[in-house]
């Protein structure tokens, strides 16, 4: 067995959570953008003979996306739990692990990329909760602005990592690691089939 049950569960739950987080950010930046929707709200109300100020329209638009943004927070809690679960797996999972020094150069690069991913996810979780708990933590407006900008900038790594990961896994499965995808699903290596 190449991947333990615990690791496979973590992997697929983590994939769902990260895709959910990506989805909420995508919606926030596109269909549920408060700026774009504020203009739509103002225009539609004007068609009905009602004029409102831009700030009121933005307030309405923000309230429309608040429910979706609650999902972002919920998924953030799930991500934090999954990161703790992954740390526990690192120490408790007894499945065989290849030492870094024994890996081929390509596999070393892949492992380093995953360590960067884990560090990025940890950073995203910490900054996300700091932004959410800004009042309780007594953070200044400048600090919150810095945290938001950092959170969004580091998010770009995850945005690129997901398609690269999927593409890399598909290529590896086709070329040299036949059965890699099914191994992550059922835990059986080629020899177990």
C-alpha cells in the first residue's frame, strides 16, 4: 500500500476544502463582486424609479455575498483542522517513507514543492484567522491591510499549484507512475491489483 487510509482521507478532504476556498474567492472576485453588483443594483432600482446612493448599493451587494463568505470562513476552519491532522499524520502514520536523500532529483523537487504548499496553507490559515479576529487581537487598520494583501498575494501560489498538481499527477500516471491516481483512491499499488 503506497498511501495509508489516513493520508488518502486527508488528501481528498484537503482537495475539497481547497477547491471550496478557491470557489469562494472566485465568486467574490467575479459574480459576487460588491462593486459590480452595486452598479447593477443601482441601475435596476433606477429602472424602477428608485434612486439610491452608491454606498447603499455597495452595502446591499456586500450583504448578498455575506452568506457565501461565511462558507469561506467555515472552510478556513476545516483547513486549519486538516493542517493539524496532516501534522499528526506525519508523526503517527507508519507507512514507509523514502528518505529525502534517497529521492531522485525530480522527486526531491516535488517534495520541496509540497513543503512549500504546507507552509503556504499554514500562512493562509494564520493570516485568515488574524483578519477574522482583528478586533479581538487589537490589530491596527494598517496591520489588517497588510495581512489582507499578504493573504491574497500568497493565495496566488495555491491558485497555480492546484492545476499544476492535477496536471503533474496525470502526466506522472501516464508516463512513469502508472496507477498513481487509482492508488490515491483505493490505496493499492500496481502489484496489489
